[in-house]
C-alpha cells in the first residue's frame, strides 16, 4: 500500500509539473542565461598571451587569484571578457548594505519601501561601474607587469591595451549584472547567486579529475582521496542541517472585540536563522587576508625585510593564517548580522502591530531579549562558519586539494541549491492551488 501511495503521489507531482507551463518557461530561460554566461567565460581578452597567463596563474593559484577565479567560474585564469565575473556587483551590494549602518540617507531609503529599494539598486549599479573600472584598470596594469618563462603576458602593452581592457571587462561585468537581474525577475532563483553557483559547479568535474590524477601519480594516497570524498559529503550534510536550523520565537497577539465578534488572540512564530549572515563573512575574510600576500607575491622580493617576513608568517596555509581567517570570519559574522537584523526596529514593529513575546514587556525589554537570543545564535553560527571554512582550507594548503572542495565553495553550492529548490516547490504548490481553485469554481457553477 505504501509503495502504491508513493507512486500515486509521484504521478500527481509529475502531472502538476508537466502542466506548469510558466515554471517550465522560467527554467528554460534560466538555463539559457547560464549557458550564455558559460560561453562568455571562454572569450579571451584581446592582446594577451594565454599560455603565459596560464603559467603565471598556476604560480599564484594559492592566493586571492585562486579564490576569485573560483567565483568567476575559471574566467580569470583564462583572462576572458568575464574576468571579474559578478564580483564587482556583489561588492557594491555589500557596501550599500553596510552603508545603511553609517549613512542616515541610505537608511532612510531602506525604510521607504519599493521606491527606496529602487534607488538603492540604482546606486548599486553606479557603484558597480566605479568598482569594475578601478579593478579592470588594476588588472590591466598588473598584466603588463606580468611575465613568465615564455615571455610577457601582454603582446603590445600601452594605453590602447589598457583602455580596451577596461572597456571590455567593465562591459562584461555590467552584462553579467544585467543577466543576473533578468534571471531573478524572469527565471528561477537569485540570478547573482546562480552565476557564482554555475561557475563553481562547472569546474567541479575538473577538480575531481585533478584529484584522481594526483592519486594515480602517487602524489596523493587512494585512502586520502576516499577520505576527501567522504568528508565533502559530510560537510554538505552538515551545511544543509545548519542552514535549515532556526530558533522560532513565540509571538502572541491580544484579543480584541468589535461588536459581537472577537478578533486576534492568535499566536505565531518569528524564525531566526542560526546562520543569519550566510556566506558573506567567509568571502570578506578571504579577500582581506589573502590580498596583502598576493600583492607582495606580485611585487617580488624587493620589499622591506619586515614586510616580506610578515607576509611569510601569515602566508597561505600557515597556522597564523588559519587563526586569523577564523577570527575574521567570527568578526564579520557579528558585524554583518548586526546590520541585517536590528533588534530595536523589530521590537518596535512588533509593538506597533500589537504583538508581544510572552514574559517580556513590549519595547525595550523585547529588544533586549531579541539581542540576547541573536547574540547566542550568531556565536554558534560564526563557529559553524569558521569550522566549515577553515578545516577544508587546511587540506587545500597541506595536500594540494583543489579550491572547489573548500568550505566556501561547498557552502555557496548548497545554499544556492536549497534556495532554488525551495522556489521551484513554491511555484509547483502555487500552480496546484490554482488548479484546485479552478476545479472548485467549476463545481460551484455546475451545482
């Protein structure tokens, strides 16, 4: 009986999915946009030598270049038109979110609703252009200074190369920004997250083949490869468990009488996620910690002795590097959570709507309770992020495991997958409800 019921439910779900034409259009649109993005990552910039760039990148893959290349889907290693990927737009979005804590104007826009959100989005686009321009110009200057055993990375350095590179890279980043917004509006899932997601997933087979090749050549033992795969599965399971974890705070509403009717008296829950800040602390910590080491690596050994010694001490894979990485993740977890969730504002909104927490007076006492609960949740979430991100990094540094098996990449892949699947389920449930409403109306007319 159980198997028959499961088969019947599967057939019903399949029938609902086959009739959900809007959902299918959204899925095909999303797939088409992601294919366009992947094709663009193979279009190289004019005026560079790909072979020399590959040699230089292999020598710098342990620094920030390796991490950004992972986010760019391999486009940075190939120096394609999407070399910066969607990162300038993400950086601009994060900066605007951080500005809400220090700028009264941006904070006021955030409270204006839809009109304020549109203005913040416009500011984000302008800031994306500025960041992409500076990063593209720095990349052009850096490429002119790069040289490998086969010669210079740029075939004809000069202002023409710099201007053409800036225009091409900025145009590519703006196109990806527009593509992500189109996917969010007309497709399934968050477009920006899906662009990063598909870049990581597309390189996972290559990372797996590289790991197996290390086992074949004897550079890595087969038992360690099995342990690595088991650990990756365990990390994914742990991420799913924690990302779904939440603290549900009971909220009650008082009863009120209007005429002969009594309204209110209901109770609901305010869900607080264990990991409120998401993957942002890991990205911030990696960028801040690896940037000085990468700049020093490009500059060579010509710097002061104290700077070279300091960079060697906090170099990638060193114990101090891991300690600072974990500390920065914890710091940014608390910092970003304080911006995303405001206990005073939440308590005030709850008081305006007549809700209260049992055992706590509305207003200041409720805000103190929210702050107490959120601090404990953030502490647990920060330790979870530090463990998930730092432990795989040790394997990457000590055993040469590819970046794509790192905690940050697995965290992004799992989070985006869960969000996209949830949106697909919401569309299916909404379509199923629409079908039931139509059937009920037809029966009512016949009756």
